[in-house]
C-alpha cells in the first residue's frame, strides 16, 4: 500500500486513547543512533587522545569537526533534498552516515578520522532537518511541540544510554569498537525508516520550493531565535564535552564512575525534555528564559564546587535538566515563527544548535590550553547561558510589543527596538 505524508492521517497525541504515528518514534530512533555518535566522544577523549597521539584539547576538536559538518550540512542538504521524497532523503542520508563511521573505525590517524567526522555530520545534519520537518507534517498543530520533543528525545536517550554504553565499550575494548557499534545501530534504524516512514513525494506530498522556503525565512524574530539556540546549546555542550576529564581530574572520580555520571546527566536531560515539551506549547519564551537562567547558575556552581565530588554528581543531573528543558521550545518555536518554511527553518535551527556545538568546545579547549583547568569550561558555559537568557528576554519584549501593535508586524517592531 502506497503512503504519503499528506495522506497519512495525523494522530492527535493529546486526544485520549490515541498515540503519535509510529514514524515519529522511528525518527527518534534515527536521532538516537546518530546522536550517540555526536556526543559519545565526551567519554572517549582520553582513550582517543592516547591512541592517536594527540592532546585531549586536540581530540576535543573532533567534536567541533562534527559540529562544523552539521552547521554546513543542515541548510545545504535541506536545499539539496527539498524535491526528494522525505523517506528517500532519510534513508540515503543514513547510508552516508554509516559509511562515514566505517571509515572512522578504520581510520589510521587523526586526519582521516577528522574528515570522516565531518562527512558523518553532514549526513546527520540533513537527517535532523528532514526528520523534524517530517514529524511536524505528520501531526496536527496542537501536537507539533510534542512531536518535536519526541524526536529530540532520541538525542537525550543517546546521552542516557548511548554515550555511557560507548564509554564502557571504549574502556573495555577501544574507541573504534564504539564507532562500529554506532554504525551497526544506524543500519537497524535505516531499515526501520524504510519500513515505517511514509513514502511522500509524487502527488501525495505538497510540492516544496527553495524560493518559497527562503521567503518564509525573512523574519527577524526567527534569526533572534537562532541566536538564542546557539547560545543555549553552547552553554550546556561546552561543559558536557569535557565532563569526563572534569570528573576525573578536578573531582577525583575513578574512570569507572564516569559512565554513571554521564547517564545521570542524560536522565536530567530526559526530565528536562518532558517538562519542556509540556511548557513550550504555551510558554515558549518563558521556558527559554527560565531554563537559561538556571543553566547559568548551575554551571557557575559546578565551577565553584568542582573538587567536591558528591555535589558535582548532583549538579550533573541538574545540568542535563536545565540544558534540555529549553530544547522543545527552541525546536518548535521556529516552526511557529515561519510555518511556510518547514524544511529550511528546521535545518537552519539544526545549524544554529551546532554553531554553539562548534564554538563552545573550541572556547573550552582554549581556556584549558591557557592553563585555567577544566573548571574553566563551566565558567564559559555560564557566560553563554547569560547571553542566551538575554536573547530570550529580548524575544519576550518583542512579543509583548507585537501584541500591543498587531498590525506593525515583527519586522517593524524589531527596527524600533
């Protein structure tokens, strides 16, 4: 039986006795398998640095390499695949991702691994953009935030299950084994995508054009939202990227305790997603401001209590919660601001996430390299969170002005602020 995004009956997730479409869960699985690779390097850095003969800050640049690929790949591949059936695009991008991880697992040195990370990230970025647009198209308006939260929940599950599992696998075997495991898991996800995601394209899916989507992007509030996204994600990822050496070098934890703390961070992130998924629909900007304010305080507390292991362990959970409570609002709000550009707006938001994911670990590496120690990354996170909170408060001011001047439009209001 031939399916399409348009012909698939949307499921009202808020209605009693109904559930999200199976395809949304499959998309979350795809984000889980690929997202594990995005973040698992935080637990693999010491072993990778030893094996490749580089410093931990240099190994940390592999995280930035992945993020650079996502910054470039998200909008580029969104445009390149815009006329493709969405299922075809999703499967094709996963094939490239698997190939990149096979090359990475076999990489003889740092340079080949660096390039493989960029290629894998290009594919993952394209998958993110298409996956979110597909999930949004499959559900009614009142369930879009929950659908986005569910897809993004795959990434948080990766931090709870995938990243600690990768760390354990690396410690018991090697970091290359973790790469092979991600490739195998993505193959499973690829098969599920080909089976469960509606075909789309042809006469079933509404035609999309680059010109129409670009027109939908011409909204200043949208670009302010992208800036908040970059600061918000950078604020949490800069600490998470160096959390393993932070825990062992500053807090004095044994290597074997690191996976458990990473899982605790992920559990906090999952709790944050659940809370944020419920508040984003009606209080998006308030969720952003509150979450970023909390993230600034928690990051500063981590830096100040770095040598008190029990406190740091508790703060790791709160860091995940505050870091991810904003995620549903960051993801779903852009679709509200630009509903006529569903593919490109989501892809550009993915790029914004990874502007933070690129620059923040680089800033953290610079402060570590300058001799300020691993506590410095938490201070960098606190500063980025403050900047993001300022952006969210600015967005709130613009929204209040828009309600007072409904005919002016966001563009005119933005110019008057």
